[in-house]
C-alpha cells in the first residue's frame, strides 16, 4: 500500500483515526471532524509506532497498518483456530493472557495463535466439559468471560501461586466446602479412599464425603470430584469438566476454573490419573492422594460458588 501521511484526507484517514482513538491515542477533534491527517494524527501515529516496536516515523505504511488492524481486534470479534498463516492480534493476546492466569499455559504471550495456544484452548474446553476441538468461538469466549472475577487484573506471565496452605485454611475447606469424591475404577477408588482418610485425619470435623457413585451424593453436596484412570475419547463433550493430573503447579488453578465453569448440579469435575503400563503401587496411590488433597484445598480456599 502507498503510505498515508500528513496532508492526506478522506475515508482512509478516518479509518486510521478511529482505530487510533479506540486504542487511546489522542487526536484533535477538528482533524477527526474533517478526516484530515494533520499534526495531531501524525503524532498519534508516531506514538503508536514507538509503542509497538515499529521503525520511528509518523506515516502509516503497510507494516504500521497491519499492526494497527491487529491491535483493533477484541476477544470475540472472530473465531480463532490453528491455521497457516497463524491468526495474530490483540484478541489472541487477550485469549493467551486469560488462559495463562486460569492455569492453562499458552507459553509466552505473543499474540500468535500457534500450537501451544491451541493446546491450552483444548485443555480449557475439556475442563469445562465442552467439545475440545481447539477452536475458540463464542461458547469458549463466554466460558472465559464468566470467569472474569478470576483472571481480571492479574498478570498473564505468572506464576500464579495459590499460596501455601496453612492448617486453618485447609481445615476451613474440608469442614465447610460441601465436597464429595467418587471414582469409577478400582485404582482411582483406592486413591479416593486415601484422600478421604487423609482429609479426616487432618481435621476432626471433616465434611468431605466418599460416595459410591455420582448419584449417591447428599443434599448438602456442592461439588463432586470424580477420579478416573480412563482417558476420555478425543473431541467429546461430556458436560462435566475434565482435567489431567499432570502439571501439579497449575492443578489448583485448573481445578478452580473447572469448578467455577461447571453447569451441573451439584458442580462436578473429573480428574484423570496418569496410570501407565507399569505396576501401580500403594506408594503411587498415596502420592496421588497427597497431591490431590493439597490441590483441592488450594482450589477451594476462599472460592465463592
């Protein structure tokens, strides 16, 4: 494209001014009314180029226009998915920032919808019980927006620790959160039983329930946790959040996100245990139980349902 510079006027200048204005760059009202590329418009362009690492200058060339368009996208303006060339822009950056805070790591927030971002979207979708196809569209955006109180105002580059769990805070979760836990196979039932034992050994008035099946929860159950060693088939929407016990550091955040996104009654989340081909030992079961109980206490600490 031919560069647009000071002295120009017309629809192209109007478009540039609208985009700059939406991004917070000040332009004199008289220039906006006349769609004229005057001194204040040139200054706004120069500041925009400086802010976005472009070569110094005050004209809108092809590279500046491309970045200006990218920066105008807001999350939800378009469906995002993995393609070549990759989607890039402010909406991708917003998606990456929010997923990172929620515990679904996209890696570096670079505004490019690459393989790491697609993988994070799939994990988030799976955690909400949605079809995990890696395509970010209105249902995905709505699920993220419902969690605004979780991600708003927090840095996207993390880490986002839950904080060390003192006895008083853990006791508060186990006494008052209204939790029930169940499992759907012998190995996961072993782990669930150990979680129950640890919880009841931690606090005298522990209210964590161990139930035989999801239908056996009591009237006071607010959240059901289902353990399983079985992998869900790919691209299946279950209606129940699903997490993998893999990244221990982010597990409390992912568990909290899945619980808050749940639309079931009571709220429910399924956790897959990484049981491989090697023999599963009592030590493995105890390790999983300790890790999961810590994550549960951290996820539910001060959690409002």
